[in-house]
C-alpha cells in the first residue's frame, strides 16, 4: 500500500549526512540535536564546519488509516464498494484528501484473547475454552498471524504471549482455571497498553483485535470504563465481546460489553445457548477478513493530543458502516 502507517504518525526526522543519505532511518539523532518549530534540527559539534556536517530534513506526515466494514440491511457484509460510496468526516469536517482506499480481505491479524476466569463464568467455562481453541485453530495462519492469551479475574495473567503456534495457544487456554473477582476494565486497559499499543506493523496495515470472553460485570478495577476505552482507541484495536452470561436477561453487563465494542468499531455477541458461542467466534472470524481500509489527511490538524472523531457513512441506502469512533492526535 506504499508507505502507510497503522494509525497516526507524526514524523519528525533529522538526517545527518556527509556524503550519503543511505540508512538514515537507522541513524540515531545525537544529543546535540534539539526540537524546534515541529522539526528535529541537528547542531554541529564544536569545531565542525556547518557547511559540511549537516543536512536537515523537515517533514511532517499527518495521515490516518481506518479499517471499517459495510453491511446491508440483513447484516451481510458488502465487499464490492469503492471510495465514492462513502463520506468521511474527521473532527466533524470533510477530510483534506484521500490518500488511499482499498478492499482488504487478507490483512495480517494481531489478536488477543482476554478470558474472564472469575467465579461468575463457571457454568459455561469449559465450552468457552473449547470454542476459543477452535476459533484460533481456524483463524490463525502460521507465519502470517499472531495471537496471545490472557486470563483475568481480579488480576491479569499472561497465559501465552504472541505466537503463531496454535498448539501453544490451545494449551494455554485449557490451562486456565476459574475463580475470584472481576477487574474487566483493568484487564482491557493493561492488555492494550502492554501488548497492543507497542505492537508494530512494520509500516503495513494490520487488523488488531482483542476478543473478550466475559459477562461484562466489573467489581474490582482501578481503571474506569472510559479509561479502558481510551487505551483501546490509542492502541487502535477492535474490541469484540462474547458474553458469558446465560441468564437470558438483558443485564447491565450486556450494555457494558456493547459500549466497549461500539466505541472501537467492534461488536458484542450474546450467545444464550452453548452452540451460539461457536457461531459468535465464526462471525468474528468472517468479519476480520471482510474490511475496507482508507487512508486520509484531515483538515485543520494540530498535533495537540486531543481526541478527534471519525464518521464514515455510506452514501447508498440501507448500508451500515462500522468503524472506530475516533483517535487521539499525536502530541509534540
């Protein structure tokens, strides 16, 4: 897709060269460099001739990459649309320019499985473990996709770090044991911060998703729901939630799971029957392979660190678009 970034990049590049620019991306800026007017400027060492020692490049790249899906009135994915079928607003304003638009069905996946192991999930825990294992076996492609598994109750425990080895992931899921309280917001916040904010894509778009198995209830978190959502947005990760509640009632936890998913462009599922859990995982698998990606430059952008909304709408009647609701601008 050319030179693209997964989300926001504010590039400030200083290049020191005497005869060649080759390899400048690996050349660290020395302590003598400082930041001025939004650009990195290298200063010569004492005794150096400024005419021979410095080449400064001032460049700023402000570009947003957004992955989204489109569905018809029946909820089926629509995969044959193009750029002219959508309207995009950034911070409630039309974007300055569209850099790239394409249909993506084969992006590398970076997945996290966040499994609630608190006492409240006991009745369906074994079936959920088996369904999650089957999902990873069907979805992950060795050498292309990676996933990790975290179990949480009042604390989080990394059961298996990023790997494309499905056997290791499956074993880690089966080793999880339920019991204890629930700190859902802490689990989302810490997992996104520690595993997904830092996960680099090498300059190419990836589909980052955190799949949450939980009843949505939280009774022990230090972080708030808003903080958990913000960290997921900063990590540019989709939150998918599969409810573990089997009461058949619409409870507070269901609404929480919907809010978490909706804010990030994901989706919440409420499988009231055992077999529906497998169907929920299958729907997530299908959705991860059915997306569009648009790269654009916004109007009136400032690197002020504030939240900016994203609104993507379909111009064709009866089409619905689902994407993340916004992002946090970089801050100088």
